[in-house]
C-alpha cells in the first residue's frame, strides 16, 4: 500500500471507531507492528481498561506492583482493550519476498521506518485531533518483539 492509501484507511477506520466509542478518553495510541510480516494494528486504551488489566495481573502475579512491570503493562498494546481499530498490510507476502529477498533485517528496519512515518503524518490529521485524549496521551510505534521501554525511549515519548 502507498502512504496515501494507508492514511486514508487509518482515517476511515478511526472515524468509524470514534463514532462508536464517543464516550471514551484514551491515554495512548500504538501502531502494534509486525515488521517481519509487514503489517500493523492500530490500538488504543483507556485508563479504566488499563486499571482493570493491572488489577487482574496484580492478583495473578506478585511482580505487578513494581514500577517497571506496571509501565510495561500500561504501554503494551497486546494487553489493551481496543486492538482492532485498523489493520494495515503494508505488503503482501509475494511483494515482501520480491522486495527484500530474505534480508529480514533490512525489511524490519524499513517497515518500522514506514510505520513511524505514517504515524507522524497521521498525527497531523483532523481525525487524530478528534481523539479524546488524557493530558499525558502518547502515540508510538512498537514492533511485536520489541521491549516496551525501548520503543518508548526510541521515540522520545517517555
């Protein structure tokens, strides 16, 4: 997909999502990337949903009173409530093979760069402005096997 096609899809999907969830306020938006497969999900979470998840983790695991684990849980889109706002397939499998010919490092780097570029552009749209945000709202990209803290530091959001 071209950058313009991706942005158009994100705008459409976010407008639809916000229309059906107009009563919520979000603390984070993430592009949950799987650079190896050249796709990403657009995810968001609310404080209320985070607190429910944290309570569940704290009942099950005693280490979720530690600040580092709480931060990891707070910004790990895999544990968020709203993980299916949009799904973007940057390339089909055949296109990936033709473009990168098994150079997985180059592929992952370029896909993450593309996702970060899309996020920068998405943040300039009217629909992004319409997202009800907490005062500490952040938006970031994270690869599926990337450490949460590293992803946040790489993008200077914490």
